[in-house]
C-alpha cells in the first residue's frame, strides 16, 4: 500500500495545498493509501531522512516528493483507474494550472491568511515557520499580513481564469474532473483548513458551485480535512 505524508496543523487538519493535490490524485486513480500527518519540523525524519518537502509518498521501495512528480509517477505507473490528464494536451494544461496556482494564486492567498495559518500550526512548528517565512519575505509575518487588503484587491483578477473557464464547463478538465481541478482545489483546501476567509464565496457563484462539487468527489474525501 502507498503511504503518503502531508502537513498537519494543531487540529490535525491536512492543510498543505500540494499534498491535497496528491490525496485527490490517488483517489482519482482508485488507489488505497495510508495517510500520515507530520509537522514542518518532522519532515526531515520521514522515509529515508532526506526529504525536505511534502507531499512525499512511499510506493514500494520508491520514495517521491513534489506533487507534480508524484502525479506523473501515478499516471505512468498505474494503468488501472482513470487518467489524471486525459493525454499529453491535458498534461500540458495541468502544468499551466500547476504553475498558476503555485506562483500566482497561492502567494496572494498567503498574504490574506498568514497570521491565521500561523496560529493554527502545531506549537513545535511556530518558531520554524516564523523564521523561515520572515527570511523568505524579508519582513515580519505581521508586516506581510498588512498586505491582505491589497491582496484581496488583486485576487479577482487572479481568479478570473478559473471563474471564466467555469462559465462554460463544469470542470477545468472539461466534462470530467482532471488533475487540473485537483491543483486548484488544493489552494481552496489550504484556505479552508487554515483560515476563516470564504474563498469560494469571494470567487463567485460558478466557482462556489465547482468547489462544492469538488468537495463531494470520492465520497466527500476533501470534506474530511485529514
């Protein structure tokens, strides 16, 4: 059985946007797996002791980190279940969504919710998170959070590709959900488990309907938070 490692906060909630991509991809492929939540400060102790990020999976003797690498591995190695991409064009489409979410949408969302996310972390993670993020941003968490109003003003434009796409189709994958949908859902799950910000409501009716449908997939897997 595949074992997956994801971040867990003080409430035990599975909050990593990238790990949610992997969780949903495994369900899409019909693969049972054991899910283990870890703290930021425990990542270096999992598997072979060489991991720096989650999601990480153990699949037999193979250990993989990075959600995109894991998705490619699942698509290439698991012939049962539905395709994550629906072909090479779907893979290229998902790669664009992967980069849009990781380098466009998620940084804005973090500005909006960083202090709430911080408060919900396990105590053992708080010093690490503060030090590492303040070094990354070049400012305190509080100063980064002061950009929240500006981020909210920029957010509609960032969400526009998602909202406009869902005006004419039910899923980012077209007639059926694809890995592109799971990438976008990961960002929404990050907000849902880490803050009080109503991202689906902010994003508008079509996105909210898509989000509700995503939460219902795979027997409501994304509603569990763990």
